[in-house]
C-alpha cells in the first residue's frame, strides 16, 4: 500500500508549533511521556487479556524498552502492549478530540508567557517528542490483528500513514533526533531521566538490552508512605494525570478491614482542561490486585470530585470484572464512600492547618465541590466544612463556621447575594443596610451558587437567605426600616404620627409625601412591576429591585433565561425606594403636589415625574445586570430629563 498523507487537525498543528518553539524548557519530559503512554498500553492489554487470553499468547510478560542507535541518531521507545489500528493511529496522533480546544489555543496565542503547565492540561504528551525529534515514526500492531501500520511526521502540519510489517504486537516510537541533542543517545543520561521521572512505573523499563530494569518497577501506591519522597509523588502524579503541574495536595492511604484497598489521589495544582466538560468524567484509575481495569469506573468517584487524579487499587473486586459489571456494584459503591470521605477529610484538615495554601485549591475547584452541596446530601455536612466564601467582611476566604460565629446578636439568618463578579457585588445597593448594621453577607459568583443554598437551606440552625428576595423577617434589619422611615419625616415635621400612612402591613410607616409617591409609582409602573414599597435596607441608593417572596431569585432567573430560552413568565419584581434619599424626597414632594392638583391640570400627571419614575426603574434594572427592555425609550426619557434640567 502506498503512503497516505493527511493534514493535522488545525488544533494539533497549532499545538505542535507551541510545543516545539515556546513552552518546553525541560526537554527531558519527552521520555517520561512516551514511557507513560507505553505503560498505559500495557495496562490496557493486561485487562483485555483477562477475558481474551489469546491476545497475549505466549508473550504475557509486559516490558518497556528504550534503545538507541548513535550512528543513525535514533532513540526508540517500544512496548508489547495493546497497539493501535490504522484508524486509532490517526485519531490518537492526528486529532485532539476535546471540546474547547480551539478556544484554549486562542488564549495561548494572546499569552506569550504561556506555561508548560497549561499545555499539560491537554494530556497529549506524545507531542513532546517533537521537542527533540526532527522526525517521529510510530509503528504499531494491535493485539489480535495481523495488520500493522506506520505513522510518520516531521511535526510541520501533516502526517503520513502506510501499511507496515511489524512482526509483533505493540507500539514502537522512533525519534530521529535534532542536531545538538546527542545527550539523549547516552545511556547514563537516559538512565538518570528514567530514574527521575519513571521510577514509579510498575513495569520493567529495559535500557539498550540490559537485563536489570532502569526503574524499581513497583506500584507506588502499595509502598509505605515513609519510603516515598515528595519528588516521587510528584512524578507519579505527572504520570497518572498526564499533567505537567505539581499537585496541590496528595492523599495516600491504605484501608483494611471489611473492605481492603489502597488509594493514591492528587488534587491538581491547576484546573484540568476538561473540568467543566458536560460528561463530568473523573480522573481516577481503578486497579484490582494491581491489574489496571479502567480509567473511568462509573460510580467510583462523584462527579463533583472529577478534578481528583490518581489510583484506587481494590483487593475485593474480581479480576475478571467487566466495566459494565462495575455499574451499581456494591463494592464500588463502598469504595466511593471511602475515598470520598477520605478526600473531604484531607481537604478539611488542610484548609484548617494551612488556609493560605488551601485558597488556590478552593479558587480552582470550589465551584465543582459546590455541585455536591446541591446534588449529594449524604456528603453535604462534610462539604460545608471545606467550603470557603468571600464576604462583605473579609478579603480572604472564610468558612461558614466563621460567618456563623460572627453573626450579630439577634441575627437569625446567614445572608448571601448572587452575581457574576465579587467587586461589583460588594457595591450592590442591596448591601447598604446590611453594611450599615455590620451584618456579614456572602458574595456568591459561581453558577452553582444559584442552586445549592436552596438545597442546603440552613447552617447550624441559621437559614440561608438571599438579600435580593423580599422577606417578611430580616432579622436585625427589621427595626432598621422603622428607624429609617421615621427619620424621613424630618425634624421640622408638624405631622403627628397618627397622620402617617402605611402602604402594606409589611412596610414600615411612611410620610404622606412618600405614600403619595408610592401610589404614583404603582399607577405609573403597574405594567412593568409587581409592586413598589419602602425599603428596610437602602441607606444611600434611591431604589433597588427585589424578587417577590414567592418568585425566583433575580440572578437565578437571569441564569435560567440565558440557558433555557423557553422560560415563560418572568417572576414578579418589587421596586423598593429609599425615603431618606434626596432624590426620592424631591420626587415625593412632587407626587404629593400632583395628588392634590385638579385632574384637568398639567400638574396632575407631570411629565418630569413620569420620566423620573421610569428612569429609577431602569436604573434598578441596570444595577441588577438586567437588559433594559426598551433602550430607545430609556434614551428619550434621559434626554428629556437632561433638557429640562438645562432650561
């Protein structure tokens, strides 16, 4: 068969350019990545051979070989693992089948300081070979197949595939080294790289035909913790996660008793690239008695721990367990319970002992962990212990326990506000009354924050309440409204308190002028708003929007509209006014005048008052991040008010 040439997928071509010219400062990692891929191929065949022993035949001892030819200036990494078909060679080496890859590479274009850590998020370390090779050739024969194929590329935008005559199963990667890199042909240099990066590989790595492996070839997760250095843990993380960053937290333990298993798990130092992939697949490999079973055992790890990488090795599952049998398997369910609680306990301990080091872990993965608050009630209490928040009281991340401990005397709830940006949230009008009384409010900015408070409901007996939702009881703010409203009467007021009016039983007393403004606004805005009332929280801003007690939270409704276009009837909105604000007081005086004017006179419905009332509503909408329904009407009203002011 003649050679068939094909272009790389656009993302691969761009990635190769970055790899070759920009990112890799430590060229040694190419060998680590090729050895890791060889180890994975052997693991997969060992699993397949449990039910199809004919795939290995007489060659059942798995080995990785590294050989060099100084004359030809080639370095070869070969294995007797699963191997690849022609289509698998093209798919695995010519494409990156990951959503969001193109967008990520666009960001790399804009960042000249892009790091090796970022590129490692792809898990495509094979391309590191092009750091040292001017040409890469991959010969492969799938176990059980009579066909073999050769993939070849110089990494410059295209690759070729042709039929080959490889006599045995497995994969052989040949690197034709670039000039000036003869160090990678020297045994001592290669042995030092293998010892440093691949000592944990549980298969023998034989260098240039030597009988003694260049690595220890022992499963790292089964070795005593006291015998393992931090560097060895880090290199194993690089191997198991196909990552280039350093782990932020290592969790290594062995469980004995009714259920026996070993776990070696890592919390990454950076976000995996597929953290928010809709599949929500975890990155923990399942082994049974040191035999690899699968990368993604369904039910082994909750979706909200999908960022965790590592290995779990069970002594209780049968070796011939199929991936299908793992679903709803009681042993897998017990493994899930055990490793989940262990990870959460370690996170809680780490957060308590080293809050500064825990902060980046929460910043990277807090949004994912909070998914568990919403969907996994059995772990909710443990998750609340590791949860951290930014609040109106603290620039640092704090726990709910700290917030509860700092509550004011008489405070009967923990308050929160949802939005997209902490800096913008901290300036929200909804916080004015809370800030004035020293009440702490959580600033929630992740999409999942719209959902989990409703599922959790309370913390240490304190209900969780949104400050953008109208509530009858606002704890320590309940008296604030009466004080604010009374002060709105002014020191020189001749009115007796008996003459004051109230708008609804839930509102504090208001002056006749404010009552007139409320009535005017209700009549003017009746098609656009559910109701208008006096605020118990505003101290500076003239107005704010609130969700009615029975309606959806404002930010949640906006999220649902964005992601579910068929959201039908919007929830009712309340417009709250601040009777202490000078603008509101001026409008109240005008409304009182209009209320006493004869209906046929112009003063009965002054255009300036109408425009001002509508502009207050639009202002409240804008501050909530909502889209103004009619920007042309807004512009016309604004121009009219400005023109009147200049006359």
